C-alpha cells in the first residue's frame, strides 16, 4: 500500500495575489509517512529536550522545513529538523510545556527504541541557495532548530553570504546550542551571532532586551536582505513587521511561527 498524505482544502474569500517562486528557488519534496525509531532524548536546557530519531527510510527535505510527528494516533505535533537531509538521523528540539501532552510524553515517557511516525516534509521557510544577499536569521527558544538547519545548509552549500543570527530568550535558563553556533562561526566566517536575553542577561556574552530591539539598533536598513524567522508567534509577527519596515522585500521574508497550545 502506498503512503498518502491528504491535503486540507481552502477557499478564497477575497481578492488575493498568488506568488510563484523563481524556478531556481522552487523546492518540492514528496511528502511521505515514515516510521522512525527513537535514538535519544537528551536535555539541552532546563525545559528543552533534544529528540533524535532514525527514520526507516531516508527523508528528503530542505533546511528549515518541519514534519508532523505522531507519537500515538491521537498525539501528533509539528517539529522542525535541526540538521540536514544527508544526516543519518533527524534531530528536533522540544520545549517542555506545563500541561503539554506531547512534551510530557517526550520528557517523561519516550524511550530509545520506541517507534513513532513522521509525515513530511512541510513548510515554505526553507533555505534559498541561489543568491548572494545578506541573511537575517532570527530565532526564539526552540525556533533555533530550523535556524540551525538553515545556517548548516548554507555552509554545506558553500554559500558565503553574510549572516546575522539573532537568538532571543526570555531568560538565560533557556540558552542552549552555543557549541553548535561556535562551530558554525568557525566554518562560516561571515556569520555573526547575537544572543539577546529579556531578563537576567549576562553582559559579558549576552545582550539585554528583545531581538527586535537588537536588530533595530544594529541595522539602519535591511534593503536587499533575506530574512528567516522562527519561534513564538509574537516574536515572528513583530520581527516580520520590523524587517519589512527596514526594507526586506515581502517575497524574501520566510517565517514559521511555533504555536504552543496543546504541546
């Protein structure tokens, strides 16, 4: 029996514009349903876990995309990959939410050897490789996972674009991934990393405030830039508004919001 994915239907209720991406930037990966075995569930920060899965079959995807993970038929959630398609495993970063059914399952019940189903890939906020424009990458919390994938993809593709990566956190307790970011800085000299903490920032290595404030302070104009934004809906929305105001063209703004309800 062939795997199948049934897409949702939608209806146009008012005038709209349909944008067709440039042929060299259009990416289509066949959506698949694949079984995957749990390899590891590891702590990254106080309330964040690294979930590593080994798919039964290779999954083709572009850096920045996500899949649906079915822990049980009734417990299905979207999570973004942090790695690249040629990795042997799939890596996800899961925030443990109070009363979150899926995150509780990951943090308390999931064990190596357990089996889940993944459906995907999905998402349009994937890396565009055929350009030399500067890149603005903005993440909050576990939104760092797809941003890591995007930057790792840029390095793997040999892109030399200047990249400014902003990681926004509510507190230092959420901070993780500094070793990965340092490795990327060494591999991509044009990468600049900004860690921005809203409360209790360490002035030696972190900036106090919000990522939108830091971006506004650092860049008088973002005209000609590409922007990748992943994280909480308020951060994504405010950063998108700021990026447009600073000059990022709408067609060069790629964003996914992480909705936490029911996680």
